[in-house]
C-alpha cells in the first residue's frame, strides 16, 4: 500500500502548498498481500475498478470513519472498566496527576492498552510454554 509523503511543510491552512503533489512510498510486503488478495478475488477487484472515483474515495473515507469509531468504542469500554473499579481508577489517576486535564484520559487509555497487551503477551507465552512442557 502506498503512503503519501510530502516534502514541503504544511501551509497555514494545514495543507501542502498547491504546487506540491504528494509522493507515494511503496511497501513490497503490503503490495504482495494486496496482489495476492486481488488474485484470489478477481470479481471483487473488477467491482472496485468499475467504481466511480467519488464512490471509491467515499469508500476509503468510510473505512477511516469505521476505524475511528472502533477505536472510540474500545477506548470507552476501557475507560468504563477503569472507572468502575475505584482502586484501579485511583492508580491511574496517580500516574497522570501531573498532566494537563485535557491529556489525562488519553494517557490513561494509552497506559491501559499497553498494560492489556503486556498481560495478553505474557499469558500467550505461558500457554506456549505449558504446551511445550505438556502441562
């Protein structure tokens, strides 16, 4: 998949200068996955190629909106779990006590996600070791 990369800094409006067109980088691993998917799903690829440009663009934006909604739901669930446990809430509040108020919830969610991944990784390693030993 190609990622846009601009060499010019954004203008005051937040966009690159109009004369600058973004350049796209190529990731061979991602491109290989895409090519394999296209090869395995030729009807879908034909469907995508036949889409009008505006519809295709809107589909890309819809995927971004869905991803942002998914992240928001996950964050809300995480915060709900933290807020329902007073001891856990106090521990996180202690960790972020010196941060500006508008950053606290985001940092708490970040720490909680990291902790959750670490626990899952540790549990996964323990299961793998247990299977190798025959437990």
